[in-house]
């Protein structure tokens, strides 16, 4: 409990055993949305060692599996992670999934998976890697394309109108 400027004190809660913002797992389950919720609620599911993906192939983790991940840089539209995995696995980022996220692993494009219903995951090979996720929603590029097309059309109409006025005979 912390003091506050308001009549009520501020209560801060601690969640014991909470996972960090990013971690690495060796195993994956694949399930549709309903199946994903059921998997997450299952007593056999351990989010520290396994991820539930919306698509892809299931994978069991080799024994033993170890992995680390840390955030090198994070902005609103870009996250850079340093990942080390003892075998192929997935780096999970507890940030919201959106189809506009793009990823690279060591500069090579990779698919960003919907993980645990709401998060993001990227497949990584054994070893140390730099994973970069960049947010580039398709609607922004569609909007820019339509705006550029409208601008070109307006410019064409203006130029055509100016040419017509120059060619029109003068009346007195």
C-alpha cells in the first residue's frame, strides 16, 4: 500500500511467478480459438515451456531445452530482441498480436504467429539471434496508395483544365 493524494491509498499487487515480457519456449500446440482457450486453461499447459499457436505445426521440446530472451529496444512500432535457444523453439512476446506485425530473425523474414490467443511468437533456430518485429499495418499503405492516386488524379484534372483554357479562342 502506497500513500496517495486521494482519500484512498494506492494498492499495488504482485503476481508471484509471473513470466517476463519476453521468453523462449521449445514446445508448441496448435489450436483454433476455442481450442486455444481450452489449452490455456488446462492443468497440463505450462506457458513457461510451451506456446499455443493459431497455426503451424505442433512441436515437442527436446529435453533439456533452455532459452533466454531480452529486449534490446522497444518503441511503439518496433521491438528488437536478443534470443538464445538451445534448440529450435519460439520466442514469445507478451504484447498484442495484430496481422500488421512483421518479423525478421537475423535479417531474414519470419512469420509472426498469434500466440496464447493474444500475444506474438516467432520461430527461432538453435543458437543466438536478433529478432526484430516492426508494425506495418496494411491499412496505412492502402490509405497512402489511395491518397497518392487521388492527388495524381487531381493534378491531371488541373493540368488538363489549364491546357483547355489556353487553347480556347478569346471572345470579344
